[in-house]
């Protein structure tokens, strides 16, 4: 789905990962972000494959599944797929669209440079990872 740059930036502003960015930094990220639509049921990232992009859900819902077990449900504003881009190992889980979705994707090539040059982005990714670990710990204890 092709979107104009201003629509893309509008969508980026609705996502916590980017919401605090200045216009200049939003534009920098937008240059490396593609907006794509996918139908319900589509596998957006596949467990054990190498990851090529960060996925940010703009509209719709998805689930994270490992070996057929649901680990998490994702909604608009959530990002996913960062782990492979950080440690260069295969995807830890699959991500499957539960409804029709609209995503922003950032290719692995651009991910590191953006983390290093866009203020606050690294922190937000880090906080997202910590939140996930806390939830996983809670789920472990029950
Ligand atoms: P990655 O391993 O690249 O691809 C699968 C993604 O699922 C992973 O990055 C995380 O973004 C996400 N993920 C993995 N485990 C969990 C979890 N327990 N809770 C939420 N998201 C997860």
C-alpha cells in the first residue's frame, strides 16, 4: 500500500516508539520506514528464520507464537522483531496477523544507524524489552 510521506509521519506519531520525536527525526525515520498492509492470518515474521526488519503495528492486531504456543498479543503501537536485529540470530517466535493489519517496517540495514542517531529510540526499545521480560517472568510464576 503506497502512502504519502505526511500520512506515514502521521501514523508514526501515533506510535509510542516515535511519538516524542522532533519533526526532523520523524522525517529521518520515515525515509527508512515502509508502510505495508497485510491480511488476517498472514505470517509477518517466521520463527527460526533470519529477521530482516523491525515491525511496528499501526492498525490491527497480531499474536506472537513460539512452537505453537501464544506468547503475547500485540495491538496498534506495539513493535516486534527487534531481537533478531539486535543479536543477529534467527527469529525467536512467529508473528501472525490476527486481523487485517497496517505495519511500518524498518529494514535491518537502517535499524542500527537509526538507533544510534535518533534520540530516545534505543531507550524505548530497551524499555519494551524490559516490559516483555517482566511479563514473561509474571507468566512463569502464574
Ligand atoms: P524476533 O526474535 O526478531 O522475532 C520474533 C519476535 O517476537 C521477537 O523478535 C520479539 O519482538 C517478539 N517476542 C519474542 N518473545 C516475546 C514475548 N515473550 N512477548 C512478546 N513478544 C515476544
